[in-house]
C-alpha cells in the first residue's frame, strides 16, 4: 500500500480532548461525549470528523503501551469564533504528510504496524514530531471491516 505524499495546509479544529494511553484507551468515552454536541460547532468546513493524536517527542523513541498522548475528537472549521463551552481549539500546522487510504476495521492495528514497521523504514522519510490524524468521512463505520478512512502520518525527509 503506497500513500499519497501531500503538503497539508493549516487546519483549524474544534473539539474535545483527553489524555490517554493505548493501555488505558479512552477513545470511546471521548467520542461519546463529542458526537452528541457536534451540532453546536459552527463554521464547519466539511461533515468529516478528525481523530487527532498529539504525541510528545519521546513517545516513539521508547514506545510502551502505557505512554500517554493527547487524543482529540474534532471537526475542521473556518475560524474559531463561537467555540462551544467545554470544547477547545487546535491548529494543525502546515507540513508534509503520508496519507494512507485505509479500508478495514478501525480496531485492526495491522495498518499501523505496516506504516511504522515496513513502509516508513523503507521510505525516504522520517517520522516528524507533529500531530497524527485520521479523517473519518461518510464511508467510515466504527469497527466495520468495510469502513474507509484516511490516515495522515507527519513526515520529514531523511
């Protein structure tokens, strides 16, 4: 599976976040708290959801299932006016990304094993310390083998 290599333009997001680890996964609680309130967000650019992960610089250097990171449930907006109570803003800076068009269950982690264990080491790129995210569009179906999403991995040249 070969990704598209794209230079992402800045994205403005509004949503909710939690601190979690893979071992203590709080994604279900995050999304169940966000989805009922999504209609409160104005100036949405698309109907897509963004599942964003923000890792500290050492996260992948000493990887453990208990390493904590910030997980966001969000949507892209044109600006940050009228942010609903108890929601926050996040700006993804411009930068280079590998975009993988993934079809399969969101609970199947083999795609990430492929990206980080096979594709990235063989590529001309290194992992960059910027947010990772998935775009969950209308073909996304949580934990369904026919689900489709885009996986965005931040890159820099070796």
